[in-house]
C-alpha cells in the first residue's frame, strides 16, 4: 500500500474555484517555497482511504473484547443525531439566543449523569478521562489551598490505570502505591498504615482494572474522610454499575466518566473521547468555567465562579460526543440498568467458560470484565495468544495489563455481544490453548491472516521513521 | 432502542452456567445495591429518538458566520464525512494491536507527515485534545526539557488559551511571567495572533534562544500556513495548536484537533502517541506505535504526559481533508480567506470603520466601529449574520473564510451602514 505522498502528481482543482487574488504581504513573513503537499485527484484519495479502512478492525467488523476500554456497539442513530445541521455547524461563540438547543442538551446530560452517579454537579469540559483526572487533582489542590492545608501525596492502588499516577505527578503530588490483596482489593492494612495527613486524595478505580468491585470501598472512604482526604473515583469501569450502584453513595467525592466507554460514543481509532467530571456539592465551586445554568426556561453560560480552577480547554468540551451520549441515554432511559446487568452476565459467563483453560488472576465473581493469566503457557504467551486470535477473526483482549498479573489477558465482552459470539470466542481461545501445546510454532508465527505479519517494534524505535520526507520520493518502496 | 442481542433462552443458559438464578442475584452478590429509582426519561424507539434529537438541533440557529476566534468555518469536501463514516475506521480504538490496525496507523503516520510538512518541523505526534491544551502541553514539555519553570507569553494569545495555560501552570506549579530571563523555559507567541496580526517571528525566536529558552509558536488558524512562512524556518522549537480548520465541523466547540510538532532534539519529550514506520516478519512495510516508554501506561508517574485517548478520528479527518485539497486546494482556501477578509475590511473602512491591526493580517481583523459593538452585532443578528466577537465597547473581531461570499460581504456592509 502506497502512502499518500507516494501518489504521482495528479490534476486536483475541483473543490474550490480559482479567483484572481493578490496577496499583499511583506516578503519576510510569506512562504518562499511551494507548499510541499501533493495534489492527488479525489478518486484516488477516496480509494486510498477506503483501502486503508479495509486494513483496520472495529466493533462494526467483529468482537473487540479490549479490557478496560468498553468496546460496545456504537448505535448509528447517534451518529445521525450528532451530524444534524443545528449541532454540527454551530459556532461556539454564537450568542445564547442561537445556542439554546445545545445548552439544553448539555444541561440535561449533566442532570442525567448526576442521577446515575449520585454526584451533585458535573463539568462536561474535559476532553477525555485523563484530562478529567487532571481537573480532579487540580480541584483537590484548590480545595486544600482554600482550607490552608498543604497535602502532597496521592494514594493509588497498584492495579490502577497508568493515567492515575501520571496525573498525580503532573500536579506535583507524590504517588503512594498500595499493593492488591489476595482477593484483588486494595490491601486495606497497608492503606491504613500509609494514610497520613499529607494525603490529598485516594484515586480508586471501581470496579478496578481486575474487573473486581473493591469489597472495602465504604471503609476506605470512611477512613479517608476521617483523615480529611478526598475520594476520587476513576469511573472508566462505570459500565458495570449503571442503575445498580452509585459511586456518590459509596463516599466518592469526585468521579470521572468516559462517555466513549460507558455511553457508547465511538472510540474513533483512539479518540475523540469525552471525560466528564462529577463532584459533590462542596467541590462544585471549583469546577471549570463556564458552567451551564438554567434560569426559568433559559439556558446560559455562567462565568461567575470566583473559586473555579479555570479552564482545561477551549470552549465547552467535545460537544459532538455529548450529543451522542445524550442520545444513548435517551434510547435506554429508565431501563439503563439492563446495560450493566448484561455486561456483568456476559463477563461472568466468559470467565466461567475460560477459567480452567487459563489461570484466573483472582477466583471471584467478576464485574464487567476479568483478567486471565496465560502463565502456564510460558513467557510471551499472552502476546502470542493475542496475535493468534486475529487469525480467528477476533480483536485481542488487552494484554500485559494490569501490570500485577503475569501474562495478563484482560477481557471485557460488553453487553452488546450475543451468546453465540461469546461461544465462538471461547472455542477460539481453547483451540489456541491446544495449539500452544501441540503446534506452538503456529501460534508464535501468528498472525498469518492480517494485511501485515508481526511487526518489528524494536526496529521502529531504533531507526525512527516518524514522517514522510520529500527526499523519500527517490527511494520509495514499490 | 435496546442494543442487547441476548434472548430469554440465552439468558437462562448463561445464568445456569454461572450458577445463579437471576441477573439480579448475580449483581447483588458483589455490588452494594442502589435502591432508589433513576430519574431518567422514558426509553425511546429509534424513530422517537431521532425526532427528539432533531427537535433539539432545530432550536439552535446557524447563521452566516463572520466569527473565527479559535473556530473557523471552512468548506469541508463531501468525501471527508463519507470516509469518516466507515465503521472499520471509527469503531476501532487505539492501535495497540498493529497488525489489525494498519489503516489507523498509516493514517496517523500521514497526519504526522502533513503537520511536519506544513509547519516545517521535524516530528509531530498523533494528536492532542485541542489547541489550548496542546499549547499547555508545549509549556510542560519546555519546563521538563529546560529544567526551568517560567513561561513567557507574548501579548496577543487567544484569551481562552491563556486561561488554559494558567490553569495547567497552577496545577503543575509553574509561573506565567511577563519577562524573558534565565528562568524562562519557553517563549510563546501565537501567529497570526488573536487579533489577526502576522508578525515577523525571527526576532522573538532569537530573543528566546539567547535566554536559553525554547521558542513555541501557537497556530490556531492553520490554513494560514499555506501562504505564511512555516515556523520551522523562523526558529520555532515547538509548534502547538488547533487543526479544526482542516475538515472538522464547528460542532459548538468540539471535538477539535490539537497538534504538536517539535524539532528532533525534543522527540523523547513529546507527549502522547507517535506512530513509526517499520517492517513485518517478511520485510513488508508496516506501521506501529513507537517510543511508548514515554507514555503513562508504561512509565506511569514518570510519563511525559498523562494523555491517553487523543483525537484520532479528527486527525484522520484532517489527513483526508489535506489529501483531498492538496497543494492547489489549500492554497485557494488561504487566498480566498485572505481576499474575503481584506474585501470586507476595505468596504467597512469606506463606511466609517477603522482597522486597528498593527501588522498585516490574514483572515481575521479588528475594527473600531462607529457606536457600540454590541448594538452593531445585534443589528447584524437580525439580518441572520453572526457579525464578529465584541472585544471592547467599540471593537469587533471579524473573520472571513472562503465560505463568505461576496454577496454575504455586501449584506454585512449594508446592514452596518444602515441602508
């Protein structure tokens, strides 16, 4: 497959008319060399990206049990809703009389999310979960600053997403890592020892990345609060909890949700997502500006909060994702609990069918996902299994995460998969397990059916080629 | 709508295997139960849902747009949305499994290349959230590289970008200052600036470098790069900004497209994902995510940034847009935008407005209006025209693109001239 820059120069003049324009700018600020991007005709551009799309895999093609990412089906109607002219062509600085629809949608979305999580207020501004975390830690710092306290540490279990410690460190908090106990909970004994007046917040993912609901959540919250410490919930795994339990009722002071996970906005090949941050009322004054408010039946943007930490991005958030999530919530409405019930059922069904073929990291009922270890098949077995799954037409699970499970395979089926799909997946994994015993070389050579074979990541880092250069034209690959 | 395929029979069989009698018992086993009732709307069929959503969209009013200020109303070729709607592209996730994600990965490689070619920089990442937080990441990168903690911002930065920068600096315990000295990690300048002014940046770049600081250019209207000198040529070490102009709808402020590009010596400090070219086991060309040891899922608290999910689909939109427009099309976008803005400015000057730009401008400019800017804006609004951003009592920031026809411009002028 060519890269776009390797196409021969073609005629390409059709998208905009040519007009006689005279640019009168001083010579020291204008481009001196011709713009170094190619002219390719529309037909070849369309073929190029259509062919690229055929070298890709998405939920629309098949089962995508990538743990911690909630790769559920993305309803098409939500795409149509977001593309409606009134949403997609609206300038963000339009006066409020032109934006009542958007503001109403955002305001109502906040109301729904407050109800679903048990929090008192929300900001829809953060662009993704990691930015929500950043905002959450900034809010925690502002909270303690206003109380005249200097707290410098964050408690994070070793099963946490890497973003939690990365975020704490950007905000100059020192991370205290707490190990997991034999049931996959945060070790409550170690927690008690390490909880000190210097701890600003506890960042807990619940259910955690092992797919397990922390059995001590209430006690952890209680101890934190007694210590003046804030409880932050990484809500990446909210798909297990809709209508079943509310983090706000378990003592969490803040939670972020990933709308692209739980609320089915498409993952886009890596984004855009939307992270939204919910807080209890005593933290609401720190939320970013502007906030969306409703007075009588009019919606407006409120910049008044004096204690706000400021802004984490331009405008109001990934609005197009808000539209999709709002539409998704309306499709389920009062029956949204069914989403989580089936996510949990599907995960437990798969776990039970697979736990004898592989090792279960923690032998407990799981929530919406679970972690297997393939350690009995030796080193690199998780990688080899992942690659071989591609030959059976499945996207692999998340592998080597969480870091505390050797040869980890983290499997999240979601509620939108049929029993038949789950059964086929189990068959494939069992087949691969027997291949590993009988013909390990096949598994080690996998994948055999993808557009390219196993790729050399070491070479990519050792001899970096991160962009096309015009000089590559002479030495181009077929 | 109900997106769950399981039938009653399936559910029964699955529950049997798991060994519980009902789904309710299953979730009760490990989760403290919520006993309240959620105050959510009634479930809707697809038909009802679409009606509801379109109803809300209709209460927004989309007018003829003469506003820019960080969000630009450019033409988007039809092929962009058709290609983006391909499920194999938009329903995948981060290409951790490269062999199954060559489409996304190659598109990222092409995106990185386009950004480098336009900016004259050496290396770009796979995208950041949007322009303002991309600029904040540039500041964090500069502090990490130089070991210094002061940021100098030249006057004329988009006010929201400045707010975001200040929020990030507060969180990371850095300082935004008004002087360049031996504590300065980076010098930031937007070009063209918020008011549309195009500056010769060589001098500022030299000033930054002689203080041992990095020079960061912030580009928010990147179609300008089709006719302006690329930042790589005037000494920028980092270029960070917003790519919404490249084929991404206004969409009330997001999702947009943050980008960051640097000179080679800063590669290992780049935040976020980077795609690289490599070969497979048979020697065929392929693409992978590379330099992942910088990232949070490996490096945790020592990562260069906490970013994970980025704006991949928006980067794909920009890549397709740039491929479709090509050299000829993008140059036309820039020339038409420039021409329309200068045409409107000239006509406004004839009816008593005064241009306040201190430097040449591209497609955005500031005028002093006779009377109040607010009254003027509401007069334009009555004619279905979104006339500009009120900067002060009598200052209006106006933007034109190729979407503003000569007729629109005449309508604008006749609305404000009062005839």
